[in-house]
């Protein structure tokens, strides 16, 4: 999720990308500390179970789909499900058989 957030801010692998990732991590940690300090955890009670379940499911789908490029040994990109699936389908002709057999064999 950090990579998807930073994709529009800085080029991946650059020193700016690393700096922005560190700042984002610091800001998230500071936000969580402030929520704890001011006893604001009750806000989570306003999120319904289906909302939390949807967020977790969507995150799991994006993470799983983003790993298929490594399992198949292909170049694919995207920061959402539609982009990832489209990119994976377009790159299916480049599948590395060895990577696929090792990836699915474990």
C-alpha cells in the first residue's frame, strides 16, 4: 500500500522515494500515537463489520495479485485490482515456466 501511495509522488528506487516513505511511516506512527494518547480508539466502533471486512478483503486481493508477477516470472504493474489483472493477462505470453513451477510447487 505504501508503494501505491508513493507511486505518484516519487520515482521508485530514488532517494526521494525513500525519504517520502520514511516521512509517511513517521506520520502514520504519529497519528496512531495521538489516537492512543487522546483515547480516541472508540472511533473504530463506528466502523461496521462489513466495512472492515471489505477493507481487509480488498487489501488481501491486491497483495495476492501483486505477487503473481513474481510467481509467473513476468513484468506486471498496477496499484488496483483492475490494473493488476489487465497487466497480468497482457504479460501471460512471457511466463517463465521454471518460475511458475517453483512458485506453484511450494
